[in-house]
C-alpha cells in the first residue's frame, strides 16, 4: 500500500487558528447586532494628531454616540427598524437595513490629548481628530555636534 499524504491537518489547524481564535477573543469590543459588516475605518497619523475616519453612509450625526472611558474610545450607532413609515404604510418586504454597531479603540493616554478630541460628520464619513500631546509630537531629526 502506498502512503497517503493528507493536506487536511494544516487546513484544519489554520481554520482553528484563524477563525476560532478571533471568534473567542472576548476582549474585542467591536460588534454589530445583525450579521452585517462593521463600518470600515481609516486611521491617519499626522505630525500633530491622529485622524479616525469611519465610513457610515446613510446616517445622521445624531445617530452616533461617542464616548471615552478608561482610555477606550467607543463609537456607537443604534437605529430602530420598524415596519411603519411616516405615512403610515406597512411594508410587506423591507431590504433596507440600518443596524446597530459598536467600534472601540484603545488610546494611549501618554500620546493622545483626550481633552481636545473633536468629531464631525459629513458626506457619510464620521471623522474624529485626536490631537497628540506636545511631548508625543515628532520634532524631526536634530543635529548633534560631535565634540
């Protein structure tokens, strides 16, 4: 009999490592109440601050709740989805889905000036400006003279 080479074990092992570990990561505070994806986020670092951009089209600025507690920045949106519209009609089928979500980010209190965080919402993008503390800003290279 010829030996059988099985490629199943690496696949199963990778499945367990990649999928199950992330599934049971209880410290992850990012979730959606339905089986929808979370809003995508870009984080940009400039010399003076960090910019967090969250793609959240179709929402209003009143739909967001932003909170900072124990160096954890939490962005929430909760929308109720009823089957009545303002005209009193009842939907027989409704595919527009506006769900609730929570995204959390750990902030380094030695770097971010948490007393001056600003937020704005325009054209479907929620933008947070997290200014850096003076001591955390990059001053650029400094020439040191050799004596």
